[in-house]
C-alpha cells in the first residue's frame, strides 16, 4: 500500500483539477480549458491544458471567448475596439468574426502540455487499480442491485463524473468552414497630433498599400501627401497655416484621399477632421503681456495699448498685431508708463475673442 500522504495528495490534485474545470460554467475570471484542435499550433497543441485568468488583454494576447458554456474559442487577439474584439487562430487562414467584449472569458496566462497534465490526472486512478485490481475485479463481477459497497459506488461515480466534466471542458478550436466573404474596410478613427492628420481603418481581408492621391478641399484646395504607416493607418502632414484657417473659421478640415489596397482594390474617401483648440494664455508680468499659444497652428492677436502717466490725464494709445507660432510664446512690452492697459482680440473657432488686462496701474 502507498503511504496515506500520497493518496491525500492525489485526491487533492484531482479535486482541484475538477474544480478548475467546473469554473468555466461560472462568472469567475479563472478556469482551465482543454484544447482539442490544432488551430493555435505551434503555440498550443491539441490536448494541452490552458489556464485562463484575468480580463486585461491587448493585441497579440491569447484569449478565451465563449458564445455558450459549451462552446468556447481560444485564439490570438488581432484587434480590439470599444465593444468588440477580433481573434484569429495562428494556423487559421482568416480571422474570426468580431466578438463582443462581454463574451471574453479571460486571457491565457499559462499552457500546461498534454504530456504533463494527462499523466498527472490519471495517475491516481492507475495506481489505485494497480494496487487493488483483484478486489475491484471481484467486486465488479458480483455487482447486483444493492450489493455495491458505498466506497466503490463513490469510486465509479467519481470516474463517470470526471469523464463528463473533462469532455465538457474541451474547447472547440477547429477551423471554421464558412462561405467566402467579400473583403471589407471600415473607418476606425481619425485624429490630429500636432500638424499631422491620422486616419485609421479597420480592414477585413485587406491592407492599405499606398496613397496615390491626396487633396485638402477646405478651407482651401491644395494637394497633400498620404503616408502609409502600416496596413491600417495613414498619416497626412498639413501646413500649420491651413490648420489656422480652419480653426479661425470654425470649420472642419476636409481631406480627400485615394488609396491602393491589396487584392487589386482601391479606396476613395472624404474625411472631415475637427481642429482642436486650447485657450490662449495672456498674463501681465512686470509691465509686459506674456502670450502663450498651446495649439498646433499659429494665432494672430490684434492689440491696443492705452497708457498715461498722471491721474486724470487723457489716455494715449498705440496699436499693433503679433503672431504667436504653434506651441510657442511671445510678449508685448514692457511699456514704460505709470498706467498701462492692454486690449486684445483674436478669432478662433469662428468667433471673436477679446479682453482687457492691466499691465501697470500706479
């Protein structure tokens, strides 16, 4: 007979394995799944056991998603959007259909090879049968209703239930056979960073190869250049003066782009890009006005300086304008008088902004 401690360790291992397999039917972030197909080869082989834990993941991670408690898929993430995730088996020719984020069970954090976990899980049963085979044989051939001892009844129930739960834990990873679908492409997002416009796409069965035509339509029609960053993203440099025209008028920047795609296809698109605006900072410091422009385009500020040297004296004035380059600062002054006021105005987002600050007062 084996020592009692070894039997206890075997039972604890078997019980823990069974509990982890059952967790896939509960809304918990930890579970075990058995791989039954080769769509993730060579990273994961059929028969391997994967540990799924946690829900944070990104492109390149392997996740498990389930459409029902009895149908799950373990594939690699290739794209994550606001409410969907797209996966693909490493050995599969095409991606899976988009899956809602709520269907994701978790991220694969460990892979236990089949040559390791299968012997460990069946060794308690094999050792028990090897040590008790004569008694088991005699007990089984004499089975009649009411004659099976509770110990062997429990043993047989354990074997049957373990087999059932092991079968239910398998993950359907076979390559899906579906009718051919026409390649498609959607606009994912568009945004501006500095003086660069970015347009991102979500393609299905396509990639962006090269931009062969680019024109800015508004606020004025001029040619531009579309640079392909990768198969899903293009970058368009824009003169800051053009950005300023759009920002001052409060109109979006309209760009027309023509792209060459894979599969002998092309894409023509017209996009409206909203130009961001951050407030201009104008502060009086030691008789001067310090002006800071945090925007990616220049701003032209018109100003009038009112000054006097004695109370009751009529205000004298001087006017001018100053250009503040993108993400830079300038100053007006200092004005060497006892009383100095500064009126300023500029146009942004289609409206006139004006104000007055005190540079000196006595």
